[in-house]
C-alpha cells in the first residue's frame, strides 16, 4: 500500500473486514469522499493517468468503497461534481 491514508478493507482482520465492507456498502451510491492528494500519489489511484508535474495539489473524488471517480485541481469543482450527481461529498484528510 503506497498511500498511508488509504486503508483497504481487506487489510483488517476478518471481523473488521466485514464491518468495513458493510460501512462502504451503506454509503455506496450516496456518499463520496473528497480527498486532497499530490500529483505524485495519483498513479497509485489512477493507473492510466498521464504523467503530471510533481507536487501539484489535486482532489480525488472516491466512492464509499474507495473506488476513484474523478480527479480535479479544485476542491470546489470536486464538491460541485459530486452534488451534480446527487452524491453527498465528505472531506477526507
């Protein structure tokens, strides 16, 4: 795992894994996470992303299960796109 702020549900024990998966499924289709990132971290989340200048501040919108949805250079745009899709954005640090 290259990003220490992103914890995969399967990295927990069996009981916690089921709980983490249940929480992710509850928010799926309703809640998205807006996560600030540096361009250096993008290739781990978006393997097909083009090369970017290192050190750019970007914002990833992730589904409740952690799947990447969009990437933008503006927090306001990330929130607006989520709301346009009738999803509730929540900030992640």
